[in-house]
C-alpha cells in the first residue's frame, strides 16, 4: 500500500502532509541553518522556527494518515498466538 | 571520595538487589511469574493499546516513559543538601520501594487483564477506592504535564541545539517503526541504520540551534502531547522508545566510563551541607518570608524534591497502563519493571549526583584536571560569576555537570585544548537526552490521563449496544481528543507564564508534582501489598517487606505535603495557589480517604 494501489482520500492527505513536512524539515534544518547559522532568531517567534517546530508535529500526523492501519506483521503474530482473527 | 569508588558501590548494590530482592523474592516467592500464562497483550489485542512487544523494546518504552525530568532535575536540585543525603535517598528508595512498586504494579495489572492500578484497587478496597484513586491520579498527571512542559521548554530555550536534535529525532524514530513493521527489515539491521543516522544528526545539531521562545515551546509541547498520545502505540511509542533505550544506555555508559578516566581526581563538592535548606528549595518565591528560612528539612521534605530517581507513583500508572498491555511474557516483567527502576536510579546516582559531586567547585576541579580558567571561560563558565554548581538551577545544573565531567574525562584522552568543544557537545547531548525522556513521558502521561478520565466516567456508559453513544454524554466526554485536551490545557496554563521572583514555573510546580507523585507511590504500593495479601494470599515476611516501606513512605510524604501547604503555598502567586495548591490539598484529602479504605481492606482480608 505504499504506492501500489489507489489511495483513499485520508491516505492521500497523509501522503501530501508527509511530503510537505519532509521538505520543510530539510529546508529549515539544512538550507536555512547553513545560510543563516541557526533556525529562527533568539528571543522572538520567527517564521523559520515556527515552521520547523510545526514540522515536528506534522511528521507525526502525515505518515499515520497515510500508512496508519495495523501492519500485517503484527496482525499475523496475534492471530497465531490467540487463534482468533485480529482487528 | 573518588568517583570510581562510588561507581562500584552503586553497581554492586543494584546487582545484588536485582538478583536477590527482585528475582528470588518478588518474582519467585511473591508474584510467582508463569511464562505459560497468556498475557493481556495477546488476549485483548486491539492494535492500538494492547500490542505485544519484544522485552527489550518494552524495556525501552517503559524506561523512556518513567524517566522524564524526575530522575534528573530532582537529584540535581537536591544538591542543596550536599551530595550524600540525596544519594542515600536515591539508593534506599530505589531498591526497597521504587523497584518493588513498579514490578508489582505491572504484575498485578497483567493478572487483571491489563487494567490500571486504580481498577485493581476496586478488587481489594471496594468501588469507592477505585474512583477516589482515579480522581487522584488524574490530578497528579496534570501536575506532571505542567512541570514537564515547563522543564522541557526551559531546556530548549536555554540549549537551542538540543531543540534541533529533538525535532530531527522524531522522523527517525517513525522511520524505524515503518522499516521494521512495514518494510519487513530485521530489527538488528534497522537499529544499526538508525543509530548511525541518529549519531550523524546529533553531530549536525551541535551546529544548528533552533531559537523559539519559552512560551512558544510550551505551546508546541502541549500540541505534541495531544497528538502523540492519540497515536497507536506500535506507530510512535514502541519504535521511538526502543531507540530511546539506546540513547539511555549510551547516556549511562558515558556516565560509567567517565569515572574510569579520572580515577585520581576526587569529588570537589561537600558530602553534607546541612540537614535543612532554605524554603527556596521548595519553590518559595525570592523575597518572600519562607524563601530565606531554613525550613526545607531533608526529612520529611526530600520527596518534594527527589521524585522518580528514588521512586514514583507515576510508574505504577505507566506499568499498569501502557506497559502491562504490551507485556508478551510474565517473566519479562522483572527486567522491565524492577530493572527499569534500577536503571532510572543509576541515571540519578551516576549521571546526575556523581558528576555534580565531582565538578562542584569549578576552580578546584579545573586545577585538578589541569584546565586553565581561560579555557573554562571559553567554554562559557565564568568562575567569578558562578563559582560552583549550585549557581545553576536544577536542569542546567545537571547538563552543566554532566557536560563538564565528560569534557574533563575525554580531554584527558584527546588533550585539554578540546575541553570547550567537548563541553558544548556533551552539554547538548545531556540536554537532548533529558528532553527526549521528557517527551516520551509527556505523551505517555497524556495517554494515561485519558485512560483515567475514561475510567472515571464509566458509570455513565450506556447499558444498551443499540445506542452506544447514548444520551448520557459518555461518548463526548470520553472522546479520545476531548479526554486528551483537558489535562493538557490545565497543565499548559500552569506551565505558560514566567513568574517574577521565581523564573520558570517548574520551580514552583516541582514540589507539588513531586509530592503528589510520591504520595501516589505510597498509595499504589499499599494497594499492591493488599493485592498480594488478599488475592495472592502471600503472608508473613514477604508482604511485610512491602508494607513497612509503603507505610514509611506514606508518613514521610504526607508530612512533607503538609509542610509545603502550610509554609510555602500562601506565598505563591494566585494562579499557583488556585492550581498547584488546590490540586495538592485535594490530593491529600483523597489520600486520607484511600488510607482508610486500605485499612478496612486489610481487616476484611484477615477475616476472610
């Protein structure tokens, strides 16, 4: 379900959030830091620091929406151990 | 005293405690752990909270969840009494109370289908006990959230390179989970790959500070704890905490190696400064009457300062909350519960107290280590302004001492000229480690507050399946997001303002958080003792070994909280009288009710 079949709207949204967040992370952590010597400005809430810290939250949401159901590997272990169908 | 001697004493004590007190007594004679019994992780698997985990993964999760700011900031703050008294309390509390309490909470929960210690209290103390316990825990968790938001935000503001590492670490942890669970990569291969990436990111973060205000960080952390607490455990919590276990081992290993590199340099700090410190230690604002009075007596007030390093009630909520739901085998519980608590004690004794005792007097340690005062200044330590470690507040006291000790040790290998660079590097590492542990605690804490909240309103649950949401409001009240939002909102409000005469709010919030937390430990240990006595029918010596420390702790903490409520709270700003003061006063009242129910439970069990 990485890219093999059509994505549901929730998964597509998750994929978009993931891609955008990774771009923000890389841009702020590497480009902005290497050109300005830091992310943001001491003592104020700057756009760069706000974007970078927002990416900290968005990276939790994006992949979850995109790939968020219980992985097959975990389900199989449970079914083998309990003998019942896992959720 | 030489650091290497202290190191040997601590390691031998912990080794003996694990084998004789943990394995021989608790596992084999009290809990009688059985590897063939199906655990709730399998029996009640739901893919969100009940998910079996590898014992090392679970150890990582459990340790990372229990080790927040407590084992670090508490002992660092307690150095106001000197280094010996806090060390004795950490070792005693760890072996005889904390580790026993954690292990028994996990085992009791595992035998009851993974339910919380609060629900277990119902089976031994009655229905009222369960609801009183739930309310108590929910309030205590709010104080944990408030104190930890404040400590983490203050650390990110003071060490902006640690903030960058914390942000870069999150996608790496998620990547680990996806590689193992989805891409089918072997755990070992994924671990090696991720550890290399983490190391590279850590190196990079030394040159990449993230500047955000204290208030900005409080908001980010509050949002983080809401989101992270709602995610399935296999997605973030298990992989991130597994990696955190490596961070912890590396962190403790460095603390163990450092004394070996400086075998002939003795401690520069005083073993005992005094049995009483000023009220400022308990959060009294500067300029108020108690701030200058010597009212912080080591006994009984030590539990208001040292929390999780010695013992913690929060651990019973974690152990019977997220950990027992992931336990794959009953025999794993000793490593996870008892071993996890001893490891946390090692953090306090070896990574906090030992480094601080060593580098206490900066000029003196610099002279012993052959480092000039100019090099110290280059590293950012001005001996004229800050002559000793007590010149820093709790959290900076820890990462300064840890960074300083490591820099001295490694500069003996690489030359003294590397001291300033090593000091900065290890200080960042220590600050990041501190906040990494806090972050895991924040989301586990909010998850547990959600569990407690949902359990609290179980009496509203609709009886019919045809109308599952019901008209009672149960559906709305227990909604995952609503249940997560309320404690974070209250905790965030308490953590947000910077207070004149105090600084960051965690200085005021700490005694309230620590005291209610320690009282919770006493109550949870009493509950476990009653469970052992009434349900497992273990009588005599083994149950007395649990009961006596539990009662001693209960008396100590209750007395300490009364001291704080009477002598300190009236001088706090109004928000904190209404918030931390009220929560603590309510907690003491609930505590007395629970004690009465415990005594009744013991009497009933004796008659049965």
